[in-house]
C-alpha cells in the first residue's frame, strides 16, 4: 500500500515539488472530509477525485487504491495517539494522573479524527490489508503498555500471576471499542466526560486497584 520508491522517498513526477505535495495533500484532505459524512465502503475513487479536484492519473500516481489513502490517514492519527499515551508510557507523572491525561487526549484525538478512525474500525474485518494495518497499529499500543506494566512494581504486584501483555491488550482493545462508540455517537459514550471517567477507571482499577478521581 506504500507510495514510496525503493530509496524510501515519496515518488514524484518532474515538476515543482510544492505542487506535487499539494496534490497528494488534497487527496488526503478530501478523503478525510468525505469520511466525516460517509461510510468508507460507500466511497469510491471517483468520489475522492471529484472532492479533491484532481485527475485519476494524479490519484493513482500517489495511491494504488482508496485503502492506501485510508492507511495514510490512519498512520497520521495513530501517531497522535502515541503522543497522547506518552505521559504514562514515559513515566512522566503520577501514574493515575498520567492515565487520565492520556485517556483525555485519546478521546480528543478520536473526536478530531472520527471519520478516519470509524472507517478503519468498520473496515479492517473485511479487507486483508486494512486488517494487517489496524492489528499492527493496535499492537504498538499493546506493546508499549505491556512494557510499562512490566516496569511498574505497583502494577506488577497488583496483577500477580496474570499475563501483563494480555492485560495490556485487553485494556487497549477496550479503549478502541469505547472510543469507537463515542466517535459513532453511541450513548453514553457520546458524552466525553463519561467516556474519560469510565475508561480511566478501567485502567486504574485493573493496574492499581484505585478508582480514578
């Protein structure tokens, strides 16, 4: 699904680099905006071309299909999610406070990227490439959380003989599901404060035996 040439740099035709970069960005922006209004499975390349105002040749120069466009948008969103998790992963603050901050930032990130993230959650089960993409992205969060748990004596003591990675995966996938429900406008998780309180409590109760306040 990559649009890169072997040396790792995005391929481009001859001509001004800014114009080429602008064309690619127009495709990404148009797709992001369309996904705020429509399901990914109803979206065609022709729809993206019309919204972006680019030619079919330009589209296929950068992307082999619409799934590759979604993949790029997902990578952008997940990078933001990794930054949101950093206070807890990096042990930068009190554990409970860091978890709440990370959950709050995660909720904001999903709100700002709702169309894109709804699209990947709704599509990865029926497309092999999107399945591999989303499982890999979720694994990034699981592995980071598992490493943090193993390095945290309080959490490790709380979990006892439980598999720390399995706990990390369970909590990461719980977050994915609740964030998705919020992005889809499903009560009670469409109330961001409820979402943050419930998800933070799930993490802190599991790892520290403390209710989040």
